[in-house]
């Protein structure tokens, strides 16, 4: 869910210049909330929060009516209701969202094979080769918006530009239910007045580092010497920002996105302070991550953990492994080492384990010996047992009988990941 609430919306007129464009970013409008309104028209025009009704849930999405009160995704539902007391909390229906997402993606593929899904409700399209069939990029964008409404009953916003970065910015500014075209010749004028926070990859800390040096807009970035950007953000990010501010973005629409990470999280019904229970949970999640890595033929170079405390403050920690692995035992050891260095100042409400920087299995260089050989054999046997009898039929003795504090709340599904 984007941070926009529809204020400051900009759209293009019917005769807008689309010269030099060809990249579309299509983003469904408040997708989860819009699906719920589609299925229950009595919700139309009302502030809606998508999430579990208990106060410990987090917001998955919200209607624009709720966003105008400051409601945002990942915010605790209790906090969201304090900001917008009249909001209606609707439990998520993920199967329904996935079905409509698949329908929308089929519409995109009808227009061009060059479709790059970013999540369940947004995608990039390269339509530069579709002109003979469908017309100019602006015409294609209008046709897509019409088809989505006609065939699904949902609205979307579209940014049309020469690059992915500018197209994504344009779709955000045109929300909800709008279209904004930025011709190649108008890219610099479009970018200059925008906040540096609109640049792709700029998070809160990076934005603060720039703003602390008086760099507030993309136009300010253009006036800033490269060494200043490098000192503020580091050479790699400094180079990226320098290029994006000038409208330079060589990335193509990628139709074969590789999974970047595999992870599992657990949210407890009650906050957990027992170190033994938490360590057991990390082991269990690491085994699940390892099993999924092996199923999909990946090994991980990096292991990361996530810990959310009772006050909803959240930390993440990661470490790079000496050798890539898909062994749950090794992933668990890394996770527990990271957790052991965490300042556990209060009970914990959520833990997570994630494998990152994935490589195809067997792609690493051969080593003189394999420290994980025995665990690899054991976990391979567990995989065989799971295939025959179901996951969980055989498990670690340490995972049996210990209270885990409840089940998992559903996470935000993203078709382009393995989560």
C-alpha cells in the first residue's frame, strides 16, 4: 500500500504528449479494500481497514477514506482505529485477492509479453513493441484502464514514461483512478520539484541524511556535487541517486524475476519472554526456510532475522555465511547467533527468519570438505518423509511439546516472491 491518500493528484489530459515513452507502471487502487467494496457495495465511500479484528493485528491495506486520517499499512489496527474511530475493520480474503490479481495480470499479458509483476497489485509493462496492434503508449494505457474496469470492476492508476523509475512516480501521483504521462522531453521538469523521498531506494534514514545537508528536492540533487552525495549516502547509493535525478534508468522490464529471498514469520497470540521458547521458534522457522530452499533449488548466502517487541518496535539483523547453504541446521545456528546479540529489553510478539542473496544449488565453488554433509543427509531424509507423509510428520525432538504461543497471522501475499 502506498502512502498516498489521493491528495495532490495529477492526471494527464486526453491529448497529452507521450513522445519517447513506452514503459507503463500499472498500480491497482487500494487493491484489498477495493475488492472488499466490490464484493460488498455497502462499504463504498466508507473508511475501511483490512486486517484481523483483534487489536494485535496490523493493517494490510486501507481505503483512501481511511488513509486521509493517517492510516497506513503495517500499522497496528488498534492505532489505526484511534486515528480513524469510524473505520470498518474487514478481515482479509486472500484467495479472492489472488484470483482478481491473476485476472488483471492476464489483461496485461494480452497487450504485451513484457510484463514484470512487482507484487499482487502492480506491474511494469514495456509496450514499445505493441504499437502496431494497440497504438501509442498513451492509447494503450487508456485501453488497459478501461479493460480492467470492465472485466474486474476495479480501478487502477497508470504512469507512462520513458523509464521505470519515472513511470512508477507518475502512477503514484495520479492515484486514485488516474493516468499521468511524462514525455521524455518533460522528464527533467517533472522530476525537479519532487521530494528526494520520492526517489526509488531512498528510505527515511537516507532522506534525513540528504535533508540534513539542505537537499530536499530532486532539483537540489542536481545542484549537489557527487562527492557530497557519496559522503551522505555512500558511493553506490550516491551514484544511483545522481542518475535517477537526471532521469537515467537503464533497467529493462524483467519478465524473469528471480526470487530474492525466502522467509517465514510467526506472530504470537501472547508476548513471549521465555528465551527457550524463542530459541525453539527460531529453530522451527529456520527448518521451514531450509526446506523451501531445497524444494526450489536455492542456497542462501545471507541469513536475516526479524524481531518485533511488545511495543511494536522492530529490528532486523543479518549475517553473510562462509558458504551458501540450504541446510536448516546451519540457517538456525546463524539465526540464533544473531538473536543472541539482540538487546531483549521486553517480551517479543513476532520473530522471523529469512534466507537472502539466493544462488542456484550447487553453484558455489567446491570446498575440500563439507561440514554440513551429515545434516544435509538428515534433512534430505526429512524432505523424503515430508513428501510421503506430509510436512511435520517427522521433526526435531526439541520442537515437540513446547508452547509456541499461538498461530501465524497471514502475511501480505506477493506473487513475485516465495512468501
